[in-house]
């Protein structure tokens, strides 16, 4: 995943595909269920997750993260 995201913004290329949403779902669950920080901000997967959270007018961000 890191390798793929090092040269394109989404798993699917320039825009998200079903695979992006599947992986996002798992990481979104971890984001809202646990206060433990899984990824460093500089990680390509963390940056991809931020892009996914911004999709659909930031719908993913509207779900509060665990604190």
C-alpha cells in the first residue's frame, strides 16, 4: 500500500476506487474506536487517509475520532 501511494494519490490512481473505500473503512474504524495513533503524519498511508477523509465534502471527518 505504501509503495502504491508513493506514486499516486489513491490505490485506484488519480481518483478513488472500491479498493480505496475498503481499506479506508478499516482505518476509519480504527480512527474512531481507538485513541491510539496508528500512523505518523509523514507516512504515505496517513496522507492517503487524510485525502479519503476529505472525500464527499469531508463526510469521513464528521465522525468524531476517539480521544
